[in-house]
C-alpha cells in the first residue's frame, strides 16, 4: 500500500523533480547556465515552439493529435511573405494572412476528423505533406527575405529588457490557461477527450468541439509563425521542421495523456521549459547535432512511457 502511494506521488510530481534536477546539474556543470543572457536565450528559443505547444495541448486533450503543425508554420509564413514581397500588402495584412492560412489548414484538419471520421494522425500527416509541398512550390525551395520593419520589430525588439517574442509567448500561455481552465469551452474539451459518448449524452456538441480545438490550434500556430518569421526576417524552406515532435513531446512531458481528457497548459509550459533546458544544455556541453536528435527521440520515448505508466496506474 505504501509503495503504491509513493509510486503515484512520484508519477504525479516527476515532471517537477526532473526539471529541478536538470537545472541543478547544469548550474553545477556550467557557470554560464544561470546567467541572465543564457536564461533570456533559453526563453527566446522556446517562445515559438512553446506557442505551438499551447495549441497542441487542446488537440491532445480533445483525444486527437496533429503532426502538421511544423509544415503549417512554414506555409503560412511563405504566404504572408510572398503577399508582402510581390503585392506590397500592408504589414498588418501580411500578419493576418499568416494567421488565416494557419487557421484554414487547421479548419480542414478539424472538419475532416469531426465530420468525415478520419483518424487525426492520418489527416494531419496528409496536410503536413500538402503544406510543406505548397511552401516549397511558392518559394521555389529558396529563402525569401525582406520583411518590413513593422514585422521585423515583433521578433527583434524588447519591452524594457524583455524581448517581445517572450512577452508574446507569456501572453499566449496566460490566454491558453484561462480558456482551458476557466471557461465552459475548456470543460467541454476535457469532457470530449475523456469520454465522447458520455459527452454526447450530456448534450455537448462533440463534433463542433473537435473542430474548435483544431481552429484554436491554428491561431496559436499562426502567431508562432508570425514571431518566427519576424525573428528570422525571412521565410526559409526548412522552417518549422520537427516542431510537431517538440510540441507533442512538451505536451506529454507536461502530463497530458495521449488518450485524451487529461492535461494542463501549465504542464505543457513546464514541458517546453524542460526541452528548452535540455537543448540549451547540449549546446553548452558541445553535443553534436546528430546526437541531439538521438536524445530528443529518447525524451519522447520516455515521455510516452511515463504517460502509459500513469494511465495503467489509474486503471488498476
């Protein structure tokens, strides 16, 4: 009985323990790690993927998954950049185009899953290929430079000593938290992901909620694409590559279940921080980029294993 309780407590708080241990180890190994400059660097690195992960949280809690987010970041970026560079649209219109393209792709994902009963993994795998193909077709496989100063400042200016991308990420996290934890819509997402049949019986429009989670995800993807485009001051062909894995890993590391119905925005944020600290640590320690891919794969494997153990412990 005592062992069982200890196991449940360990599974519940393991994410916090891992984060604290990581920080302590790196603070001991590298004197640079806890400097203000490095902390700001970590926050900048996670600001874009963190925004994407916030949207992914809604999709996963709703008992779906989205592997197209990285490609949608790219295609929405090139659409906004192309519109400005070739049609000289106003910077605000370019930003709206980026967000609207992301929402459009996610609307297609949501409608396909909800009303055509297509598996979310297969649907988003298809839109991932479509979005990446469109981005390469429009750009010709080349980087496109020359964003206006209004957009450049979004990714490269500061409020006081805090870079604007970090502030945007914090605002997105707060909004995401409020929507999920303090609105009726948030409660419906949990109900839909936890037990769809029970949700239907209780009067929840399950199909509408599924579409809404994808559309909301599209808004966050669009915002992330705007910030990334602004930071780079360009579109580049490999933009967003691997974001789907980082986002899913962050959500699952943060305690969300791939079976749906469980998860918190604050957990996702902590998961993003853990991935950010690990990436930063490997860079500081001079770990090669190929080995970094191995470590990332192992992190995702361990995160899914913890989710499986957590689910099994609740079942039994």
